[in-house]
C-alpha cells in the first residue's frame, strides 16, 4: 500500500492536475500514464544501451533510433524525445517537444495492426500549459518508480482515484482480492488468459507478476518468452481510455505486446470461442443492455439483458475444455429466481464443474458500491463434473468494511487460499472422505482435504454435494446451506424475578424509614 510521504507525493501530482484545470479522473490518470510510459521507454532504451556497451554490440531494436522524427521544418532528433533529455529543457521548449513531437511519435509506435498501435492511435496530450507540465514532471521525478512493487503500489493508488467519478469505480477491483483470485488459479506459462472487462488491466498485471515470480523458466526458452510477451494476455474494454491505460499498464509491467482491444465483449464481435485457458474478471453488473447490442449466440444460451449473466455465459464459451475461471459476481446471481438466473446456475452445475462459491463481506467494494458479492470458481468441461461445491464465508478481508477501508488484523483471505490448495492439490478420493466424515472418523493427519469434507455446516467453510444443490433449485447462496449454531441459554422464571424485585422494594422502604427517623 501507498502510505505516508509517498502517498502525499502522489496526491500532490493529482492536485496539480485539478488546480491546472483537469478535473476528470480518467483524463488525469491517462495523462499521468502517458508520462510514466514515456519515462519507462527512456529507461528501456538506457538498459539496451548499457547491454550493448557491455558486449560491444549495436543496440538491438532501439526505442529511440538515430535520425529525426520527421522531414518537416522544426523536426527533432529522436534523442530529444527521451524523458532524460526533454525534462532538462526550459518549460516552453519542453512543452513544445512533448506536445508537437513526443505524442505524434507515440501514436506511431507499435507494430502495424497490433492492439497497442490501435489503442495509441487516438492518444491526446491535454495538459494545457508549460507550467503545469513542468510541475507534474518535477513531481513524478521525485517519486521512486524503480522498484516493481513500489511502482505497482503507486499505480494502484492512482487508479483508485477513478472511483471518485461515480460509475468509473467499476473499473477497479481491490488489489488484495485480485491477488487472492490469481493465487487460487495459479496461472501457468502455457495459459492463455483473458479479462473480457479489462478496465485498467489489474487482473492481467497480477497474473503476469505471478507467472514471473513462480515460473522463471519462461526466460530460458524463446518460444515461451514470445508467448508471455504476446498471446498469453488478452483484455477487452468498451472504453477507449481504459483500453489505452490497460495497454500502457501492461507495458509498464514488462509485457511487450499483449492483446488489449477496445471492444464490447457482449456484442457480435466478442472474443473468440474455445480459445482461452483462464478467465480472471470482475465484469460490470450495474445494469442491463439493449437486446439489439447483445450477441445473438449469447442470447440463444440465456435470454436476458442482465450483464452479469451474459458475461458468465460468455466466459464459459471463451474457455477451452479444461479451462478455468475466477470471476466476481453480485450475490443476486447466486439466488435470483428468474429463468435466466436459474439457467446460468444450472449450466455451471450440470454442464460444467462448479468448484467454489466464496462469499465476500458486503463492504468489500466500498466506497464504490455496497453491493454484496461473491467469487465463483469453475472449470469448463462441457460434460459435467460437479461433485461437491466448496463454500467459504469470508467475514474479514484485512480491511475495515466502511468507506475508509483501512488495514486491520482480521483477515480470512490467507485461510481461504490455504484451505483451497489443501484439497485441490490432494489426490485423496472425495467420496471416501465423505463416507469417513459420516462415520465420524478422525481426519487423516496428512492433508486438509479430509477436514474440509468433514467440517460441519456451522464452520466458515464446508462442502455441499451437487445433488443437494439441485434439490434446492440450483440455489448457490451460502446461507441456504449454512447452519446457525444457537447457544442454548437458560433464563430465570418471571415469577422468580418479580419476587426478587419485591424483596428489594421492601429493603428500600425500610432504608427510607430509617433515614426519616434519623432526620426527625
């Protein structure tokens, strides 16, 4: 998290934009991201120079080539477009270089036809004055961005500012929730990962960081490196600004050419079917769509205009068989009584493998929304496979559940992850464990899987067999299956209490009588 002096520095950058006349949070984030991106390009070129000098070779694929940026009068050498160079100019000249040379060059970057090139085609420089640009550049220069974790924290904090503009809050999911979902699904080097409502690419960034940390072997093979820097990561968003921010965010985190497209995932041009192995997403669930804009093949599966249901159907269709998903849904998806709600839940339970329902605290997404949510984990099989569904009732996520969302000690998320891995990585046959649990046998000490099947319905986590879910009309709400443990309390009889009151009243009257005698 960003705290103390660092937070103050970031706030100064933000305040500078507001005082300079740019009040739209998305526009502020976009302009800051452009500047950080330009700074990052300079850092990449410097590293390439150092590598070339070390081995005595020419620079391979230089970011800033030799020559000039155009043949027109007033042209600049590409060297002048580097952050380390133009930030040393006087304010007026720096403003001219950035607005008239750097941004036109940015719009031409990227391989022809690449998603990056399409996203950057409309990149606009909207900082209005040399004074504001100079102030923002100076403030950004004072913020340490060298460390990957610090950079991620700072960027995450800036992205959190999007929530101040109301509906823009839908673009951000709390980082610790994203991390939980990624850690549960454990992305692999051969995965093809997609977020069909990518926003600022929080899920994709967390996934690439997981692969980078847990699979260093990706750098030992050219084909694996190429997969990591290209087809491994895909994101769609209907907002052009979000697509640009997501594209730059991925590059800032070291992914060179992900597929980030400006497109409506639910329209006829939605992402390809049966192409991906992992979906990570928090799709919008605040409304409904016009029938005319929704893909007809999605409507054939479930007739609805509810975005949360349509996205679930889309995710199933995007996955290959064996592909897995972790997705945040509003709690209404778990128990909604409409035909569409029931059809989607039946699809997950009967036609594929529903793995888990993790109920989140109702304040998880404050201050953006108070909607109660849950995480669904499922695997596409096209042939069923749901045996038992794991339910977990998260009561604390390490943050207060008010609008301030400040850190606290109470945190169930590490337990969620530990329990999930304890039985998903164990080869023990679940049917044998259920029988042992029925006979009250002592759980085996060699794994937690057995204890999950043996845990009572009064615990925070427990297993529910598929047939029980079917018998309950495919209701997936945790409260449907959770048992409340009521402590039996013995109360005294009313007559006994009244007798005691009478005795006290007599004592009071006697005391008052003695006081009167003493005062007489």
